[in-house]
C-alpha cells in the first residue's frame, strides 16, 4: 500500500492472502462503505467488486474469520490450525477497531456451514473470502484464499 501507513502480513501460504489495517485518509471519510472497501482491496492487489459487497454482523464476522484461520476454504473440514490460535488471530485483528465497526464480506453465507453459498471473487484464486472492516478512524482487509 504505497504511500499510506499500513501493516501487511502474509500469515500463511494458501490460507491468508492479505491482512492490512491502516488509518482512514481525510478524503475517505465521506466515501460509502462499498467504495472504501473497493479502495483498500485494490491497494493490497485484490479486485474491487462494487455493489457486490454484503454487510455482515459482528458475531458472524468473528465466526467467519475464526473458521478461516482454523479450516481450509476449499476443503472446509480440513483443519489447518488449532481453534485457540484461530481465535487469538481473529480477536487480535478485530480488537484494532471500535465496537461500532461496519463490516463487509464478498460471500453470501458462511462457507464452512452453508452448502449453497456464493461469492464475488476478489482474487484469481479458486476460493476466496474477503472481509473489510471500517470504523471511524481505520479501515482493514482480511482475505482468505484456497485452491482445490
């Protein structure tokens, strides 16, 4: 994310594609959540999806992220990490945001519990789930990817 304060880390090859959190810029404070989501995903090399972003509530958001750290996105019953570590990672990321945060996701339902979810891809990977989190001061993106 050239020219902005950011934290980008690849946590696991083939699991977490990107995680980034940065301050909102002055010109972004009046953007819609979908435009802001498109901006941050483009900054980390993902694809903007416009009106295909879906709002997600906090309990669902945390469940999606924890499962993303615990289980493969393509083979959803294949464990890739322990639940304790997955909870720690998800909690660490979301603790960076105010309680009044707003969140968007590119999937219609939980990929690990729904047999019929759909998604609007933000990457070239076969499977991806991207979460954008926004509060009054920051914006962040967490993108899980997998191949079958």
